[in-house]
């Protein structure tokens, strides 16, 4: 019995096996940073972190950008938190549920 003949791709034929653009997740070099909400108080080195501008101690946005961690309170004050690093953020943050073109769009999405 003769063997079945399998169709062969033409030389130089390219196959697009990537996900459609609307289903692709941006790589780390395509985003300027990531954010996550942190509703509970944040305690570091046995000390509760408070906003230097207004004294808020919970309901933070934790921002990871350029290997730095920033905290943003509900009223919009931002302060760098040197006791946290990108490794902590990556261990703590869940998967991203959305991407945004601007910082302000992300703030709106997270309710800040």
C-alpha cells in the first residue's frame, strides 16, 4: 500500500502562529510601569507607612516603574518607598487585568 502524501509548505512560506493583536500581552519593555491597589495598611520594618502629605495610612496604589516603587494615596500624593523593590512587587502583584495608554487612564481604571 503506498504511503499517503503529506502536503508540504512552499519554501519561504510564513505561518502567522501568533495570537491576534487584541489578545497579546505587552512585554516588560513595552510598558512604563505597573500599578496595583493596596487597600489595607502597609507595614514595613514594624512601622506603618503614612503619606508624607496628608497622613493617610491605607488605600494606596503601589506603582512599580524604572526599578523603583512609589506609593500614591487617595488624594494624589506620591512618595518613593525605598524599603520595597521590584522583586517584592512581582511576588505580591497578581496578573494585570488591563493595559492603559496613559498614567491617568490607569488611575481612572483603579478608581483613583
